[in-house]
C-alpha cells in the first residue's frame, strides 16, 4: 500500500493534512523554525490562504476570531519561544470563549531537546492550562494522525484551543503517509427523559429566566430557540459578550447578563425561581461575581445545559445537569409546548426595562458617543459584524447596540485588550461580503494597531472606531473609586490616530462632535480602504451612566 503513496516532507504533509481537514485560511508570523511548512503552504496556496500578520498577538486574535465567527477551528502558525509567547493571548481568549483553535508552533530539533536550545520552550508545560490538548509531533508519518486528533479535540464537547509543537527534524523528514479525511464534530445530545424533566421544572415556575451563552452554537439553533422562547413567553438574556445569540429586537429579549448589567435585570435573575442556562459557563462576569447565583448551591432551581461534561457542577450544583450540544438540545426542546400568560406579562415588563436601560443618556462633551452607537445600530446592515475590544468604551457598545442575530458580535469574554482591531481584520477576510465595524479604545487599539498593515496588505476594507479619552479609563475609574484623586499609571499621550491610519495606506478621520460622525462614517466606508475614525470623547464621561468626577466625589464623601 505504502509504495503507492508519494513521499512528502513533513511541512507538506502538515499543510495537506490541513487542507484535508477543510482549512481555507490560517494566520501567523513566519519563523525559521518551520520553513518546510512555509514551503508546503506555497504548494497549496490556491486552497489555503496564509495571512501574514505583524505580531503574533494580532495573529492569534485573528485565528480566534475566525474560529468564533465560522465555527471552524481558527488556525495559527507561530515560531518557537518568542512567537509562542506573543501568541499566547489569543489562545487564552479561545479557552475562555470556548472557541475552536489549532495552533502550530515551531520547535527545536529533537537532538537538541531539553538543553534550553535557542528559543526552546516545553509547550506542554507552557500551554498546559490554556488548552484542551498540547502535544509534540516527533515523527513525520504521524502528522496526519495528530492533526486529525487536534481538529476533533478542538471541536468536541466544549470547543477550545489545541497546540501542536513541530520539531524541526519532523518537518524536514520525508515520509510516505496517507491523509486523514475531514474530522467529525462530536457533541452529546439530550435524552427525552431529561427534556421531560426540563418541562416539569419550568411548568412549576412562576418567575423563570433563560440565559444563553458560550461557544458551539449555530445560526439555525439560535433562531429555533428564539422562536420557542417567544412562543412560551419566557424572558431571555445572554451571557457576557454573547449578545448575538438572541435577536435583541425580540419582545422576549431582556438584555445581557454581563458586566455593567441593568440592576433591574440583575434583580430579575436573582429573584427567579427557575433559571435555564444553555451554553453559558456561569463565569464571574455573567454572575456579577457569583452573586446573581450563589455558589455552590444556588437558591434558584438551576437547569444547566452544557456541552462540556466537566462544566456541569464545576461551580454550581444544578438541580438538573444536562450534558448536550446546544443545537442538539434545541432540536429536542422545541418539540415540547409550554408557556402561560403570567410569564408573558413578566416578559413584557422585562422588555420595557431593557428598552429604558438601553436608551442613550446625555454625557459630558460635544460628542455623544451613545448616540453614535445607536446611529450605527439603526443604520448598518443587519448582518454587520461588530468586533469590540476591552475597556470602558465597550460599555456603550454593549448597552446601546442592538445585535440582530448569530455571529454579529466578536468580543473577548476574557476581557483582553487589543482584540477588536485584529478580530475585525479576520472577520472581513473570512466574510468579505459583510460589513465589519471594529470598536476600539485608545489604549486597546494600540495593543494591535500594527495590524492595519495586514488589513491594507490583504485589502480588508472596514471601518474601525478608536474611542479616545486619553487614558486607560477603566483602570482610572477603579482608581477614583478606591483611591480618589490619586491618578497613577493611567494617563496616555496619544498619536494622531487618523494620521497613523493614513501612514499605513488606510483612510483616517477625526470626529469631535456628534453631528460630524455620520458624514465621517460615510466617507470612511466609501473610501474602499481600511478606515479609522478617532472619536474624541470627553474624558469625564467614563461610563454610559456616570462621570469620573461623580465617582471621585462619591468616594471622597464615603471617606476613602
Ligand atoms: C491585555 C490586557 N492588558 C491589560 C488589561 C487591564 N485593563 C482592562 S481595561 C484597561 C484600560 C482600557 O483602556 P482603553 O482601551 O483606553 O479604554 P477605556 O477604558 O479608556 O475606555 C486595562 C489596562 C486587560 N484587560 N487586558
Ligand atoms: Mg481610553
């Protein structure tokens, strides 16, 4: 048999394995540690586009965003020690966001192993806690087997990242070995007796609430579930940065159960008698630091549906624990009929509270950023992808933008800064027909602003906002609360962001007044280039609802 197979070097075997798994796009920064892979990529360039980035942090975020957007593992390729270190941030994001990723890292040749050779790191230890599986491939003929397992593992149950290290000798070695066909996606399903139990518990409920979240959904499942929830008259919310799992315009949508939660919604979740959680891990951000539900035994009757068996009972002991994929769960759930008028009335109230809460409030300064976000929400096409970073500027986005359907939001639930810009680049490359908007802070943007070069190189024309308040505002806010008036380590002297964008070959605009935003956006979108709009907001406007000076005064009054 083997004699029929063509002999290939390890690099070629690897890229053929990726093509066999269905990979169409990979992100990375090259290194001399994986030259045979780069050589193999040359051969398959018509089938697999290798997007070269300017920093592995940007590349790893792009791979993560690609995985989040498409549901297919995001593929990242980086070099040894330094590349692997820079690339860690997207892997951590992938873990906390349950995003399928497969990461390849160059490695020193086996003959030098364990000598702390040039750039050598043991990735099993380095990435052990950040991944579902880390391995090193020591024989070229086993590459297809390892790659197949990596794809199965990244996608199975709760999706997540996998790392494969590639010793140089494995890549240069030649072998005659067959490719492995495309992976299966293995997710458990719910039993009919468990669904009957869900029905029984919900039927008894007077104040039920549903929370959706996590990774491993698809569009059909979110639409079916939304229909079922609407028919039942149940109120529903979404977990932190998973706001696109439910059309925010639905009469059943009560808001996001995340950071800066509507206090009325927080009370609603706290006072619910039955909470049905599908896909959310119930992490610190979603539970308002484990207060909406008490750990380990919540007061509410908790029905927890999760695709990862290890998540069930990890923090909360549910009344009913269901290990199931979400599309699989919805498929069975939608066959049961429940609902009553009491729930419908509650849902109407919850919806009213959501609408009130999300109405932009006046803030200091000439640029009403909340109104800008609302304008974008009302104006952009329904399937626009919003890629946001981390910082207080994202609070306006979470509060005033109405997400209209599955995978219109890319955000980091691990709260890692620098995500929005590269995620927007990846989104535009993965879905060139869709409008993409990046939303970044001034601190946040410069963590990966160099990826404008990648956007220009690959023609990713989208608009990014940079919300400039001249500081690491989030930290300053906490500072004013804890140590009022003692500003330390949070001021920023910024570049001219519009000029920065133009220097890379992009389009740049600066906006200082609300009325100037719409025409600036139209010009930016029409430029056909990667475009950046700097929004100069009043630094006192620290959240959609309060000011820095109000926080400081309150802290001083309380004797801090
Ligand atoms: C990679 C990373 N580094 C540091 C932090 C801590 N951190 C959270 S928000 C923030 C400031 C964000 O500043 P900016 O992007 O300007 O947004 P702003 O809060 O001013 O709106 C910092 C430093 C983080 N979350 N992620
Ligand atoms: Mg800032």
